[in-house]
C-alpha cells in the first residue's frame, strides 16, 4: 500500500489514527499496511507539521495561502 | 548588500548589457524588461523567485569556484525561467494580471520568444570566456536536452486525460525538477568535473524544483475554500490535491468529486469538491511529500560537502522554501 493510501486511511479511519498515535509500526501491522522506514519517518514528521488530530491542523486553504504568499 | 542580492544584481546587469548590444529595438527591450518585474522589484527579492537565479552562482562557489564565472549562464537560466512561466500562463489561459492582461496571449508569446532568444544569445558568450570555453558545448548540450525533456513533460501534462499520482510525480520532475537540477549541476560544473559532486548538486536542484511545482499547484487553490480561484478547471484537475484525492478515494466518491469539479463554476459544487479533497487527507499527504523532498535535498547537499559561504546560502534557500509549510 502506498504512502498516499496510508494517509487516506489515517484521515478516514479513526481507529487506525488512534492506533498510530500510540505506536505507528504496530498500527500499520494491525491493519496489514506497509511503509518503508523512511516513509514512516516522513509521514510521522508530516503529521506533526500538519498538526494532525489537533486544533491547529493545517488545511488546504492555509497551505494555499502560504504558497501564494511565498510565490 | 547581501551576497544573494549582489549575485542577482550582477545577473540583471548582464541581461541589460546583452540587450543593449543585441540590436533589438528599444521599445521591444522595454517590453521584455517589463516582463521581468513579476519576479520582484529591487529590495523585494527575499520573497520572490528572482532569488533562484542565484542558484548557479551559489552552486559554483560551493563547488570551489568563483560565482561571477556563471553570471552569464545564470542570466540565461533566469530568462528561460521567465519565458517558460509566460508560456505556462498562456497554456493555462491564466493571463489575468497586469501586464499580461494588457498584452494578451499573442503578444505574450512573442515576448516569451524574445526572452528565449535573449537567453540563447547569452549562452553564446560561454565560447568567449576563458573559464567556460572548455565546457561551453557540454553546458549547451545538457541544457537543451533538459529543455526537450521539459517540453515532453509539459506535453504529457497537457494531454493526459486523467493523470495518476505516479504520472504527476513524473511530470513534476520533468517540468520543474529537471530545470532546477540543471541550474545547480551546471552552476557547479563551472568549478568541478567531479561527477559524484555534480550528481549531488543535480539532486539538490531537482528536489527544489519539484517543491516549487507543488507550491505552484497549491497557489491555484482559493484560500476561502469556496472555490478554486481564477484558473480554469483543467488546471485544477491536474493539480496535486485533486490527483491525490482521485487516487485514494473509493470509486463512488471519485465519481462525485469529478461531477463537483465539472460544476465548480457553481460555488456550492466548488465548496463540496474542496471539502471532499480536504477530507481525503490531501494536506497531510502534501506536507509529508514536502518533508520527503526537503530531506532528500538536504542529504544531497550534505553529500556534496559544499564550501563556505555558499553552503549556508544553499541550506537557507531550502529552509526558506520548506520550513514555513
């Protein structure tokens, strides 16, 4: 399963997201998903940067605004 | 004045000088000059892509050379960048801002052509300078081969009816990654023939180019979440958030999303599409991929073992591009 599909699963499956919060590797194994070690590290960092599951989560609108300001 | 600002000013002077000697009419030179300011006015370079024209000079210095050796090449690269940007706007029917609105697509294409030939004229100078004479053929050959690859990437991007996520990454690499990889590899080539180092600079540039392509895609999304801004739906449908969503959503949701995008002239449909894309986790996917590209660029640069002071400039450019996202 690709990184994209794991992100989708994370965004739509609350049970998987909760398991991930405690132990990402276990969460992947329990759901029969696979990521390389590097992908797992990038996704973990990406979720932290994006504020996944917090009140400060970064949405597309915010990303777009930052991109417009940057460009 | 910062090192970066000095480099950019030197590059701009090179362009001015080349135009003065070109024999082109002063009115056409003035028009080409007006095409440049969208890359920023003096003093605003911190916030706009004009700063990327300093990449070849930084890579040359980082590889042990003098950044002034590459001013002509960097000036040509900047003009190619501007020309390609204009062509992109014309292809996307996105000529709404001044001065493009005033010129329209026909005049814009002519200006882009003028910029392409100005850039090619600057490259002929490589044959008359001691520091570049021996590598002039190699630089020209590598650059034109890269341009052909970029055109092929753009052709695929314009004609693929429903690009997959894998197609998107291939196209982003060929359209933007290759262009920036040439800025860095060929900039360093003025200073070294060490192929391992050249590959590292090439990879650094490639990752930066793909990051810029992602930002270009994001820019098209309306901040309010109520629509998709001023660009056409064809452009939105080829953007990373939409391609990601269509890749991961179940079939039934894909059908609904496509319908909503087709009707996105209607604000309600546009908002529904935006919400569906958002719910699919598009922003987390994009941030994660940006994280991957940033990490790869950083590793490549570290492997190149860049020299001071350009090493800091190259790390800073990457940080500026990614840390705020």
